[in-house]
């Protein structure tokens, strides 16, 4: 079976299996032009070039034999998965992240890693990667070891002004330890996220990247992101590099050692055991103090046997109802310099300014590699101030 490529009234058939294999394995499969071509059996040449560009595919490859195309796809996937594992790391969640839904983001962050390592000779081997080794030690020991390594304390998190401040503090501690942190910002990333997931860890022995997905439509997004970022940090310490999904509201009995370490870091057993947690109001107050969501505190209280599973489920249902009843907030468009800093990460941006200042990159190259051309050279001074 074939699909006709139409140019100036002429029709050139290409193998349908080639067309579908190339585009199904890329971000371009989300575009209407792809689905129209599959349905109609034809596509204008300009639309084919458009899809090839969006999928970062040489358009000449659409005219190649299927075995060659399959080899190219396998090679591309292997290179991409050098930084991200094939499987999705899931905790109490059946969701699976398809590689194509984050492909362009993975590629971009891998490029940023490579460029930084090429030009920054001050980078040392990262001591957090693989710090915890395999599961086996007591959760409390692993939590304490990781916290010491990144310079994080329970006091600093609890005394943070609010959950957003706690999140920023955690990011600062990670970046101080050569862990790059990228956060989702629509229109300032290579692709929009169509499917919800929590984030991902991208492998590197010097500058591993954490990508933290947006949580804007969830209960207390900053509290949720504090938990997610801590989980992603634990995965780097376990040397696990993968897209991540999890259900923080699950009351399943065995969430796994990584999830338990996160609970001990953010809601330590010794401190939680002394808190009054009999009512939902007390749980909400504890969540505010420990900078997590009330749902996370509810599940933690249940796991520590401070409340039973029926009470936990009742609280979770009530929290979901309260969240649904809240008026929906409208996100404001961020300033471009702040949006670029959020996606690229402050540490990556700051170090790349050092590279720019040595003349190893031109302002135009910096704008392309770091800012994805969302900023112009004339805006770099403003951007420099934003990342300081």
C-alpha cells in the first residue's frame, strides 16, 4: 500500500509503511497533516516537508526502502535512549509515557548537556549519580545520606516561606551539585506536552538533567512539584534515568523504596509521629508546615499507621472535591527571559554565559542553543541579570 505525494499535479507513490513508521516515531505524528494523509492516502509535497521538519527527519528518507528506514529508526531510538531508559518509571500508576511525546525535549536537553560539557572544563564527576546504589539499606539511612550530599535540611524546607519558596530552595541545592533542572514552559520548549506525566531524569555522569513537567491543573502545584522533584532526585541517586509517572494519592501498600525515601525526606517519621493528625484540618495544617500537598500528607499518615485506610480514602475524596470546587486560575504569560530561564535552567544558563564570555560561542549561537531562538542577542543582557 502506498501514499501519493502530490507536487504540481504529479503524484509520486511512497510506501505507506515507510511514511507511518517515520512519523509515528516522531513528534510530527500529532499534526493534522499526518492524519489527513493517512486517511486520504495522499499528501502535498509541501506538507510532507513540513512534517519532516517538525519530526527532524530528512524528507528524502520517505522515498527509501522500508528495511533502510527501520534501521534508521532503530539507530535514532538507540541514540535517544542513551540518555533516557526505555521503560517508564511508574509508582502506583498505569500511565506509560510514549517516547515520541517527549522526544524533542529529550533531544534538546541532551544537546544542552553535550554543549556544556564540550566547553566547560570545570565540571567534575557528579557525586549524586548512583550515590544510593541498590535498595537494601534502611529508608532512613538512604534519606539522610542523600540529604547530606545535596546540603538539604528538614529545617530549611519547613521554614521556607511557602511551597514555591521550598521548591526554589530544592532546585538551588540540586544545581549547586551539578544537577541541571529544567521546568516545563509552554511555547518555550521544542514541543508541547500532550500527555500528562511527572517528569524525567536524563543520564549524564557529570551534569544529569531533571525535567519537571507542569502541574498547573493539579491540587497545589508547588506542593506536588516539591514531591516530584524529590522523587526525581532519588532516582538520580539510584542511577535510574527514565520518564516518570506516579499517583501520589494511591493508598497501595507497597509504593516502592524510592517513594518511601521521598516520604522520609519530606515528611520524616520522627517528626510526623509527634503531630496531631486525627482530622483533615490537622492533616492540611501539617502539609502546609512540611511543604507538601494535603494528599501526600494523608497518604504518609496512612503508611505510618496514624490513620486507617478508610479514613485516608475519605480524606482524599474530600480533598478532591475541594479542589474541583475551587475557581480555575488563569495562567499569566511569563516574561520571555524568565520563561527561557525556567526551561533551560538557571545553572545551565549561567554556565553557558561563562562560555559566551570566553568567545567560544557567538551571541547568535547562544540564543539558538540555550534559548531556542526565543530571545534575540539584544536581550541577552536582560537574560544575564535574570539568571544571576
